[in-house]
C-alpha cells in the first residue's frame, strides 16, 4: 500500500491519501482513464465529493475544488448522497469483518 498511498490522520473517516504523480494527478490515471476503476477506493467512488467529520460520529459531504466540472451539472438530490453514504457504511462494515 505504501507504493500508492500515504497514511494520514485528522481526515477521518479516511486513513490513507492516494499519492499523486509529479503532475499532481492520481498514480492510476492512465490516458485520462482510471486503470483500477473496478477496484478503485471509496474516496474515488465519491469523487468529486468527500466525507468530512462533523464530530461525534457525524459526517457531511463536501466537494473538492480540483474538479473542473463542479457547478456545471444538475443539482444532486439528497437520495444521491444517501446512496453514497450507504456504500460508505457497507464498505466500512466489510473492512471490519475482513480485519
């Protein structure tokens, strides 16, 4: 894992941050496409959104300014984020089971 991610703290629920190449892009971005799309990490599945801790086991979705398309698409409804959060909970439970 140390080849493609760095351990971080203070960004719960995330424990690792993906490394980037010298151009600031993801190491797995090849010809402008994700080379590990089928097994990409949860943060990539959420992109351009991310979960941020709001304290006491509360989380909110925020967006990253590095995405050039923010503001150009349709407004997303709460159901979209509910679905993402359910995926987060399922993934975290699976990770705990495998540990």
